[in-house]
C-alpha cells in the first residue's frame, strides 16, 4: 500500500514538473512597452498562453527608460523567479551584470548573442533575414514604379540582417519578374538618420 502511494506521488510530481505548475517566469520589456505590437507584446502573449496551458506563474515588468532595466531584473531575482526573460538587445548590458551577480538564476534574452557563452543565459535568436526576405519579395512584386522602401531601427548587425533579407527579397522577386526594367530603387532609412538608399540593377550588393 505504501509503495503504491509513493508511486502515485512520484507520478503526480512528474506531472507537475512537465506541466510547469509552480514555475515562475517573468519578462522585462524594453522601452517599447508590453503593447508595442512587436517582440514585447508577442513575448507576453506567449507567456500568458503558457500560464493558461502549462500552469506557470507569469508576470511582466515594463521599462519606461533604459535606467529601468537593471532594477526590473533585480525585482524578479528578489522574488525568486525561475526564469527571467529580457526582451531585446538593449537589455544586454544590464543582464550581463545581473547574470554574473546571480549565477544560480536562469535568464534568457531575445535577439542578442553577446552573452551566448554565459552558462546561466540563453540567447533566443531568430533568422531575421528570412522573415524580411518575404516582406521584400511582396514589395518587389507589388511595386508599380520600381521603387520600394524600408525603415529600420538603429544601425546594428541585427537591423542590417533585416535590411539584407529585405533587399534580397526585392531583387530576388524582380529578377524573375517580366515587368522588371533592369533597375529598381531601394530607399532605406535608419531611425538614427543614416541613409542606405541604393539603386540596383540585376546585380545587387
């Protein structure tokens, strides 16, 4: 009877572990906020789904300025969260300090690989160029005047990947498009004012 009871308890413990029951997961947004229609919002919606389907405890902390990153991470550390997810490369410096100060806490960060070698940090990276290629392909397919444009964020390697993918999509489409005149103008701006606009023929770079 005792062995049967222990086996049942062990089964329930395994069930709780696989379901995520009792696990505390928090996300720290960047300054875009939780309703940014982008990474912050999709991360929170995913966490809410995990809360509903897996039984985890989910919470987010919004960062109004860069100065909020470190205190928000520390709040989750102080509240004994099992996993703390930082949304965006802008949080990398704050996370670097906090992950070093709290080696037993598990962290993750979206779109930053600078901490990939840190044992308690998981870098959540995506193939940005593949996503933007599709957007560029649609733009190249629908343009009536052989002029397309893209507005990117800061001039970083990650944003450049979005730009490269978009460019490849535009000209990958147009090179096989009967209406292509042999030259297409790509208007590219970064939010910090840098201009990467170019004209491309059949060869693009």
